[in-house]
C-alpha cells in the first residue's frame, strides 16, 4: 500500500483518488479552495443557479466505467438527460440549424438548411471521424503516450496513422470533406474544445465529432456540479481523506530526487510515496516542483484560449430556445487572430447554455450561461508576452460584457430589457480560482499538427510524480480528464 497525496480536488484528482483508494492505497487529497469539483463550479443568487464550468457531458460510458470500478453505477448517483438537439447553430447569414441526435435527422436537416448534398459531405466526414476515434482510442485516449507512440503505430497499423493524419490541420481536413463554409465553421469549433485554433490544431481532433455524435450530449439534472458532488462522495466512501483550504506550496523530494511528500501553505508536510498532481502542468513545473526540463518543454507550447463568461439572470422565457445554442460571426478567422494575439474579439462566436431545469431559474425566468473565447490573463502569475491580456484592467470586464450583450441583440437575442443582473467570470478569475496559469483552462493549446499527442505525459521525469487532468495527456474535457485518471491509476498499480 502506497501513501498517495493528490494535489487538487478537481474531476481528475477525485477520479484518480477514488480509483487508487479502491485498489488499496492510502489516499489524501489537498484542495486549495473550500470546495471540491474544480472547474465544475456553481453560482447561485436570488433563486438563479448556474454551472460556471462545463455545461455538456459527452462519453458518459467513461464515467460509468469509473463509478463501476469504484463501487457502484453512475446512474445511482446522478440523473443524466440526453439532449436532442445536441446544439442549435446560427450563422451570420441568418441560417439556423439543429444538430439532431439522430444521424439521419441531422443529415436531412443539413440538406434542407444548408444545401443539397451537405448531408452526404457530413457523412463522409463522420466516417473519417469514426476511423480516427477507433485508431486513437486504445493507443492514445486510454494509454500513456509519447512521440514514439506515433512511430510505433505507423509501423504496426499504417492505415490507422493515415486516418489520424498527423501532418494535417483540422481546417485542412474540413476543406477536403466539406464544401459549404458553414459546415466548416461547425467543424472548426471542435478545436475550441481544447482551446485551440483550427488552422493549426491537428486533424485528429475530428475524433471529437464522432464522440459527440456516437455517445451523445448529456446534461446532469441539477447542473453538472452534481457530478463533482458524486465523485466526492465516491472518493470518501472508498476512504479518501479530502483536505479543503489546503493549498500545496511545494512537492518535496529525497536527496535522490524521488518525491517524498508535499508541503502545505500552513507549514505542515504530508509524507507520500506517490504524488498525483491534478494541477495545471505549467503551475506544477513553474511553482511546485523544480524540473527544468518540464518547464523548458512547456515554454515551447502556446497557451490555450481561455474564456469570458457572462451569467445572465433573465425574466420571461425565450420561445423555441434549446439547451445549447451557438451563434457564429461572419469572420471566424478574425476571432482566432484576435484571441491568439491577446486582443478581444469584436465579433466573437457566442456559446449559450439555457437549461430547462428548475434548479437553475425561478418559474417564468431563465438563467443563461454565455461563453466567449478569450485570451488568457497576463498578471503577476499569468503568462507573459504575446497572446495575453490584463483582465484586471479597470473597466475592461464591464465594457466587454456590454459588448457581448449588444452582439447577442444583433443576432436576435436582445435580452437587455429582460436582464435583472449579470455576473462575469474572466480569465483572471479563472486563474485565481483554479490555479490554471493565465486562466488557460486547457493548459497548452493543441496548436501544431502533433500537439494533441505531445501534451505533458502522465508519468513525469520526477520519480513518483504523476500528472492528471486537462493539461496533461490525453487532453481537456471531462471524459479525457477521467481517462487520464485511469491511465495514472494503471501506471501506479494496485497496492
């Protein structure tokens, strides 16, 4: 039995803790804040409630596997609701489109709303996405991986490596399969799931298309924060000790270099045989452990995009509004140019989540979660150089909030007269709340055709130190974070 300290009670940390405790290890989780769940945040005021992090769950089987392996089924803990349509899309030319969960219905919608033949174009892309997902699932999504993994796959399964197309960007893949620019905008958006630019992100991200279509988009009744609560209960049921308001200042090491514990902000040192860091990789190597190679590798990566969030408390109801709506600008590339140069996008893509859930709004009202792609924060602890913005600059936040409300109005969602109040969450807020450097919530972006396969590995160069979460392999997003926990548990092994 190993003494394991997990840094961070986010989804990855809780999942790793539950798995390790279920196999006999002595596990303690240290969380810097007063609550568990990490980015699965919740804000409540005047009867309105908002998820402040992820608002869509995909690949629920990953969570089913986690809960089954640690003591009982997921569906006994939370209520999952499948969304149909998964999302509705609105384009600058006035075109609207519902992404129905049923593939045939979605294809028919494409032919009717976009152009005849668009459905067949999407089917061809979906077939490619399926091949990429199947090729990547074993060697990449569920296993430790390194750059040599691509070489091994190339020799053992050349057809799979051809499907993954490691030398091609997601944008180039879209140009090959999708004739209509509106369809390419939908595909481009999947790059933003990892905070990346579709013009530079690898074509392998097309696998997300397959994951979303095959496994569906789901909502957790009461908000996705319920999933974090369920993970917390499961970890504690397995005997995990969770210390709140316990920030870790350093990972301590023996003279030989192996980890031997962590030192907390109050001066207490917790001994450990293994440390699992559910922390942003840049924060880990920059502040918690002295590993020059790790820091040097991260300096070569482009930080992911962050997000600017508006929480809108609205009176009245919006006819025909679905759970998720995405409104696109006329010039998508201008948005990416701005964000990765550290500027606010004047005409951004706007993601809107409006759950029909009594936990979220009083009767006759709506709670809207608005997310806009944004550059990370440049502050005392943030990224330096190009591609960042000082989000603490006076007047910036409220000015941009008003700008987003104006853009929403121009796109047919004028809620200014219905607005009771709003709250904002900036990249600077995200940095302070979650410890992600600059609020880059996905760690390094996947910009670069091989970047998705070259994230910081789960087993670090420091003996006994492992990484879990969205900034490490296999990537960001709730399912991949949980898969990273499974990988780390496998690397550590049973007691």
